[in-house]
C-alpha cells in the first residue's frame, strides 16, 4: 500500500506513575493558570489513593499494542509511537525518537473523541510546539479527526451499558436511568466549540439502540475558581435530584472518556459511588471503550481515510468531522493562541 505516512503517533494527556511524580505532573497540567498550590495538593490526594499511579499510561500502552497487532495483521504496516502532553513519554522526546528512526511524516490519533480547546486545538498546539522544540528533522504531523459519532466509538457503548445494567438489582433494571457523564469545561470554552452538541449526539446515537429509556448528560471533574461558570449539572448534584424524583437506579456512563483514568476511577468510582450509597440509590458504572476491537478498528478506519481516501464513517446526520481545522476552531476568547498554531494547521488529506 502506497502511503504518504510512515508512522502513527498515539497522543494523550499523560499521568504520574509514582508518588514522587504527582506534584510535578500537576504543575505541568496547570502551568500558566495561576492555580493555588493548596488546590494542586488537594487534587494530588486523589492520585495518592491509588499509590500515586494513574492508569492512563498503562491503558495507552495497551491501546498501542492492540493497534500494532491489528496493523500487523491487516495493514498498513506502520510503526506506532506514543507521546503525552503532560508526562513521560513527553511529545518532544517521542518526536526525537521518531526523527532518529527516520520517520518523516506521521498521522496522529488523539485520545479525545470530541472538539474543544483542551480536547483538540490544544493538542494541535502541543504537536506544533514539540516539533519546534525538536527542530530540524522533526517529522511532519497531521491529526486525525474527532470521532464522537464513528460507529467504532458509539456501538461499544451500547454493549457496555447492557453489561452495567446486569450489575443492578434485577427489579430495577427495566426502569434504571442512563446517566452519561463527561469532563466539564468552562462556559467560555464551550460556547466556541461543538463539545456539548457532539456529546448530545453521541448519547442520542447510543440511546437509539436502547429505545424507551430515559437518559441525561451530566458533567464531572470541574476545577478552577468557583466564580468561573462551567458546564453543569455535576454528576453528584444530579444523583441528588434523581433520588428526590424517585428514580429507582442509575447506570453511569463515562461517555466523555475512552479509558478508565483518574477522572473515572476517582470522580465516578469513588465520589459518585459515595453519593449514590448515601442516597440509597443503586448505581452501576459502565466501562469505557478501552481496547474494544471495534474501537481499535476505528483507529485503522481513520488512518485509511487519510491514506487511501477510504469512506469516512459516521453515524447520524452530522457527518464526519473535518480533517483540517479552521484557524478559529475551538478558540477560547481571551486566550491568545500560540504562535506555533500556524505550523499545526493544514492537516489535510494527502
């Protein structure tokens, strides 16, 4: 197969892998945001509950291995690299390795299914900044489109919900409320991207396959000053409302996340579970797509779209998202775009 790309780069957020990594990691995440030290230490406690190790890197290594296996079996025969925004392996280090391996151009899969500044544009900025840091010989990088409505992302959610329903008391399964949740973002960010609309579309597509059930979209992992408005309702507040309404049980679906990293295992498996138990509200938590074979095959589909102009698969009426982001896409007012953004633009089909 002739290809203008000679590698795939898996790009993610990163997370600490030992207690001594936690605060430096938090400082990387919040650099330039004037977050008080006490807030960093407070959030760090979430990681210490899990021995200071986020599962996200291990999950991304598993995804990388699954994609490598699929590409070896079905092609195209491309190496897969892995780099993070905030912790080892950091993007500049990965790009140096790619340069030294002779990689000239790579297609990048980002572990964020939706459009927003932090979930899309910032990753493009990070990729451009990493190329600038590496300098001469750094591989060219094109980002794959977001994939919130791709069947390989939507269809596994249906099975994950069905499995979670089986974990509820039998008498509550038929009337359990499906509660989708995702990472909250500031309203100033939300108003200038399709983050909410894309999430509602994913939820709608999933629930088309589970008809006659009530569902909601809520948010978790809010951070930042209290006076700054973020997307609501918070998942814990919503559980309070559902309990007051007499809802018999809930299934929490972390539709905004592709793997069980800290915002899932702490904010949902600890905090939301504690809230549900206090309310006497039976709750089950659905899994994430992780290394579901359909999700891994989706990455290959996105690759083939760019390699050989294969059909761009998308469910619903919104169609596939764009490959090349407009210069003002997901821009947050008041936040000056980095000069390196221009170098990240133009991720067009070859």
